[in-house]
């Protein structure tokens, strides 16, 4: 299709698949399904018009910006939507199975014990800062590549978006809340007593509560989190993806970035947002989707936006 590249196909396929799922499998848990279906239809049309318009007018700065950034503008909406759709296939959240898996692996609950063993404000702030750095990684690497070289940026957005889309589909099919389930933070959901007993009645250590980064992350989760999006950990999978692009294009930062990703993986458990099995699944997801996304990007690279077909401004080895 004229003007289309990998990210356009991936986005349109994601919108279509989720739209069809809404039409075919909506139930009482999706009361707004007609509006969601209509929004997906509108998204298909608008993205198609944008692709064709930018191909016809490659010199337009507005169209060029939207052409490169439109997937990023959709991340939050797609993510929040998974929380509206994740009980079309499952009657409830699947946390009991994942908690039991951690219990079998470790004999205790790392997502509870980790913080309880290190209930110190300065340690907590390091981990919450690492957790928050996920958002800085995505935006920071993207902006650096956008300024540096549009082709590199488009490669980055294409692969990272593909990783997000696959994670979102899994969230719709396999709703897992994460360790917040122990705290009964989702109305109407309660763990079986035998599973709750693995952690008892946990609390957050008083010493960590004043932390700035903790309060920032709590605010983000309160206003933007979609319930049931814990497995696999997209924090882990996408953070690894951003680090891969640092090794590929921003090599001066690569080891700092790698260290931050290692700390982030630990922080997802310490901060009680993921089970260890979520983290392991996030690593496996990155191991599969990064090479697959890169292969698909190369396969469809011929039609990349005209504005991205500029000479390499700097060598990636710098």
C-alpha cells in the first residue's frame, strides 16, 4: 500500500484485531463497547489518511511530525483500553496462579519480602527512581534519536511500538493485576484466602511513604494505570528494548542505560508492581520481539517516510 511501512501495518493490524475482538466478544464488562468499536474504526481511517497525506506532501513539517510520532500519541489510550477489555475472555484476574508460581519458585513472595527486608527511605527512592526512569528511557532515547537522525528514530518507534502492541494483546487475554492484589486495590476482586495467606496482611513500611519518587509513581498509577497489565512486564520488555537502541545508536550512554535497566528490573518487584514471573516473562518477551520487530522493520523499510530517508548524520558507533 502506497506510503505504508511496518509501523503503519502493525498499528492498523492492532487496531483491527482489537476492534474485531470488541465486536465479537464484548460482554457486560464492556458497557461502552459501541464507542470503543467506533473509535477503532475512526483510528483506521485517520491513520490511513495521515499516511497518504504525508506521502503526497513530504515537505509539510506538521504532517512529518505526526507521521513520526502518531504511534507514541496512542500508547496511553491503547494501554488504558486493555483495562476495559481484559475480562472479555477471563471471568476475573489470574493473580492467584502467578502468586502460586512465585511461591513454588522461591518458597515466599519476593514482591512482598523485598521491600519488607529493606524498608529504608533512601533504598526505596533508588528503586522508585529506577522504576520511574522507564518513562524517561522511552522519551529520552526517542528524542535523542529524533534530533540525531530521523531514520534511526523511525526504526526505534517502529520496534518499540510493535513490542507495546504485543504486550497489550496479552493483557487483554491474560489479566494479571500484580502484587497490588494482596492489598485488594481493585474493587470487587479478592484473592482466595489460601493465596492471600502467602503474604498475610501486608503493609507499606511507614519510612518509605514520604519519598518523592514513590509519591510520583503512586500518582501515575492512580491516574493512568490500567488494571490487569502485569504479565508480561512491559516495563522490563520495553526498557530492554530501549537499551538495545542505546547499544545500537547511542553507544556513549549504553552502559549507563544498561545499569539503569538492571536496577529497573529489580525495582518492579521491590516496588510491588510485578511478580518475579512477570519480570522473567518480560525478559523473554524482549528476547523474542526485538529480533522479530527488527526483521519486520527491515522487511518493510523500502517504503519508509520520505523525511526519514536522509543520510546518516553520525555513525552509530559514536
